[in-house]
């Protein structure tokens, strides 16, 4: 957006600041505040404490952090591989109807409530040849299914935007399709790949609906623990655990975005 | 390339016999024929320019050789091998496209090494030497460590050529490689390309351009295309001096194309003929002076033909003392620094004359004589002009009937408003400056394409 006058710039900033504060800063600010709160009766906490944070680190809630990180890492990597593979394969499909059909199917996990995805997995793997009920595998599976949809969308968009001239230049230089994929297409797609990896990771870290259906006692992710803490009336400890989770997720996302900026050569 | 010549593996793509053959190639997109029965041979070591207006199918022809488009019929041969059914990566040719398509995530040297690595053409230890050689030939040695985005357009173009040359292809396909460069850089790169070809005399080059100067400068032969078809092919000299079709006469170099009526025709010894003609007026009647011209074939008296007169072969005289001259009225005088461009009305047709700067230029409305020598005035062969009654109306009708969506784009011409062309189509347009590509809107007859192609 090009705003030439100072006045227009100021108005734009004011509008942005208002919505930013209202939608992002306020809820998260309150959360961080709550993490250090002992008692909250009025508009602001009446007394502060560090005990929530120490509680978060000393009791079992943070065990869920490891579970969440492993789940998010596994599922986002699986999603990236499957999503990229599908996006590249679909790019080669010439049949318009088939293409649209597959694209729509990939949207399905986003379109239905995530609880339904969890339920579907539960129904599918509670009996019969493959029994996954109560394993950590089924949790990772649920997350992978959910976030693959996003990975596919993102990579797909980038693949269609890729200039075919590069692929053709590589082919004219004698590069086989596989070599071209490895040395030309994937490197050119890197910004989109890291972007969707970050998105998938973040989505998985925060996933609750499907996880609630399939989790087991020894594979309980952080969002579930936070929910349980809140349920038992420990709001401030829940806030503290959330604050820790946010910090770590942010750190991972920042690390990924560093790779992203290095991958941006254009 | 002396350094790598001795290496036996290096010859694996440097296939001894180069050359390209289009054998009756037809390409259609969704039923639209964009390349129509295209037949052309490029000999090993030869430079052939595909010259034609925008949309005439030049790029399509190139893509058919590279393998990016499949012909509906016909075969493509490269180096004596039928490659029609081979995927692009098995064809072993160098290609440089208009947008260069340098890999943005690779340094210049990595770009140039790409083909060598991809094909495992040479031992790893030899790659740096080959890359250095290709970069040296294109004068890009000191930019090896840069990324493409850190290079100017002309430098990127050199890298694209170096990348194509590194695999030592026997065939190089260049698609308007200079179109993204400004005029000054372009003439510099033209000289570079000519030098490159002297360094690599075995490489066949198919060079797509819509710029007649590029074609005349670089090419051994020029293939003129229009509306999906090959109109005429010949050496640059022949096409310029003895154009066989009106379209080629108008597109290769500038020319005045005048309808004339043949009075007499006689053999001239060297296989050509001398004809005396009169200008045909718009009413169809011959008018004015009898002048002598050259023709490559016998012409019958009374026939209507097209006379091709290059503007710079015309001389200006004030009084009637030249045997071979038209009289005309000056309609426009343009002073262009070192040159004068004069438009004169000759029996209802506009004729352009280019000459060195005149000390005493004529004024608008002056009566002048435009003289020329008989060998500089060429009568277009009958096959090219079509039937003797090739009136503009019937010529125009053939244009949309060919079923191609393409149309030659007329170049923006510096035509003065008062000279707005209100004349029959075969008449000469005041052509643009020499350094601009000419795109004559005058429709060409498709008939001679086959004859010319053989
Ligand atoms: N992928 C395509 N699908 C449909 N039509 C196409 C396609 N590519 C080219 N054409 C058509 O084919 C015709 C010839 O195109 P081509 O690119 O060969 O022209 P050209 O001679 O290279 O022109 P220019 O000088 O503008 O590059 C044009 O009419 C164009 O619209
Ligand atoms: Mg083109």
C-alpha cells in the first residue's frame, strides 16, 4: 500500500495499532500477566508471584511440552513431505477434473471440525487389523492429517507460481527430471517449504480438538494439559504453562524464519 | 576450446555432426496451427536466423527442436538423429531463451557448471576448467562468484550463453537473446556473438529474431516466416539483393514496393533478365516513364509485377537527364543529421529515398527525379506476386483465411501525419529507421513458401 501523505500514513498506523492491540496484544498480554498473578479481583491483578512459573516447571504440566514438541516436529515434517510430494505430483496432472477433485479432497481435513478427524481415526483404528488406539502414533497421525492440508495448499500455490522456464532450461542442459527436481525446483521452492513447515509446526503445537479424541495418558500434549489445569481451577498455572509454550513455539518459528530469509534470493 | 578438444569424454555431447532438420513440421495449440508444414535445414556450423513478425511461429519452431512442444506431424532431426520422440533432456543442445532463466539460487559458475554436472559429462576435476573456458569466451570470467540478480541484463545474457556453451553442444538455439538489451548493448553483443561463432565454427546456430539487422549481421542464411509459415529462405545477401517474395523484400531491409507493368523483357547474359517497366497507377493503367530493372526469370509483356527498390539505392536529380528515373513530387523531407529521408509521390505511390545529408534539400512540392541503376531494382518473381491480378483486395483476403490467430504487428513508424498511408497494400510503407525491426503490414502471399523452402 502506497500512502504518500503523512496524514494518511498516520491514520493507517492508528487503525493498524488499534486492531493489533485489540486482537493480539490484549489477549496475550492478559495471559502473560496472569502467569505472574497470585490474585486477580479488579481490573488488574492485586498481587504478583513467580510461583505459577515454578509450578509450571516443577509439576507434570511441562512434561507435555516434550510430547507437544515431538508431535509437532514429526507431524510437520510428515506434512511437508507428503504435502510437497502431492503438490508436485498434482502439478503434472493434466486432467482438469481430476486435479480439482484431488485439491478438494486435500481441503477436507480443514473443512470438517478437527474433532471429526480424531473420531474418524478412533473408529478406524480401534479394532481390526491395525490397532492404534491409545498409542502415540495415532496422535501424530491425527496431527499429520490436519496439517498436511495446509502444507499442500501452501506448496501447491508456490509450485504453480514457479516459472516453467527454469525447469525447461535445466532440461535443455540435459538434466533428468529427478535431478531438476532436486537441484532446481526444490531450491526454488525453499521459501514456500520453510514457510509451510513453520505454519504446520505452529498449528500442531496448538491442536486440541482431534488430540482430545485420540490421546492416551502417556502421550498428552500441552494444550490438553492446559485445558485440564484450567478445568481444575488452576487458571494462573495454566497461564504460566501457556506462556512458556508460547515462548518456545516463538523461538522455533524464529529459527525457521531465519532459514527462510536466507532462502529468499529474489 | 582447444583445452578440452583432446578429451575423449568431452566429445560425448560435442557430437561431430551438428545440424538441424525440420521435416514438414506442423505444430498446433488446441487446433490452432502455429507452425505449418515447416521444412528447413541448418547445416553443421551454419547460422540460420528465423526472422518474422511477432506471432509468426519462430519460438514455436525453436521449441519444437528443443522438445518443449510436440509436433502434430513431421519430424525434427538434430545431428542426423531423429529426436522427435526424445524428451528435451536427451537432445543435447544448448538453448538460450528470451528471459535467460538463470537459476537464481546459484552463482554464475554454478549456473554454467549445471549441465556438466547434470549429465556427468566430464570428470569432476575437469568441471572448473570447462566453466572457466565458457566464462572466458563470453567475457564473464570475473563475475563467476556473483548471483544472477547481481548482474546487468547484458551480463545475464552472457552467462546464459556460457551455460549453454559449457556442455559443448553441436547445436545452439537462441531465442531473441538480445531483445532485453538496449540498442547500444545490443550492437556490442551482436559483435560478441559473431566472434563466438568464429571461435566455435562447428556449432550450428538457430537464431530467432524479429530484428532484420540482427539477422543480416549474424546469419549465413535467413528464413523469413510469416503467419506460421516459412515464406522464403536464402542467404542474407540474396534475400536482400534479390528478394523472391514481397514479404521478404519488405521485411528484410527496407524497401519501396511498387506495382509495375512489364513492357519488355530480355535475357541479360548472367542468367538474369532485364525488364523495362512502367509504374501501374491505382486505376491499373501503366503510367509515366519506362525504367529498366532486373528480374531472375522471364516476364511477359503486360504483366503486373512488384518492383523492389531499396531507399538508399535511389538518387535524386532535379532535371530530367537520367535514363532510369521516375519523376515525382516531394511530399516530405526529413533531416536526420547525417542523412536525409525524402518521400516523393510517384504516380500515386509513395516512394522513400534515403541519402547522405543534402546540401540543398528539395522542398515539399518540388518536382524531382528518382534515379537508380537497373541492377538495384528487382522485379519480384511472379510466383511471389501471385496471379498477375494480385490486387490488394485479393491479397488481403488471403490473410485471415490461413487460420492462424497471429498477425504481424506493424512497428510504430515515424510517419508524419500528412503522409498517412492511403494507398494500396503492395505499395511501399515508409519504413522505420534502420535500427528498428521492420514489420510490414503488407500481406504476403503464402503460395511460394514451399518453393522457397526446398
Ligand atoms: N502455449 C501456447 N498455447 C496457445 N497458443 C500459443 C502458445 N504458445 C504460442 N502460441 C501461439 O502461437 C503463435 C506463435 O507463437 P510464437 O511464440 O512461436 O511466436 P513468435 O514468432 O516467437 O513471436 P514473438 O516474436 O512475439 O516471440 C502465436 O499466435 C501464439 O499466440
Ligand atoms: Mg518468440
